[in-house]
């Protein structure tokens, strides 16, 4: 079974705020490669998670979820 962190909650939050994924580059100061990693559910640093949470006033659980694929 594969385990992974998924960031669909982050993407949903952006959509509700009328933002696009690319807005993370300007609003949070992320690189385009980091935004691509978030979009693909790939590994990002805890610093990245911290910066997103700080900017949007949310907790890590508000933007990501652990999923186990069977």
C-alpha cells in the first residue's frame, strides 16, 4: 500500500478564495517547481507548509491530508 500526503484541501481553499495555484508564487513566495510538487502530491519541506499556513492563517490539516492507497 502506498501512503502519501495530498494537498487537495489547499487547492480547494485557493479556489474558494478565487485564487490560482500560480498565486502561491506571488502570495507565498514559492517557486514554480514547489507549486508543481504540491499539485502532484509530491514531497515538500515543512518550511513550505509553514509559509503557506502563515500566509493564509490556517493549520497544516486545513491544507493537506494523509491518504493510504490500497
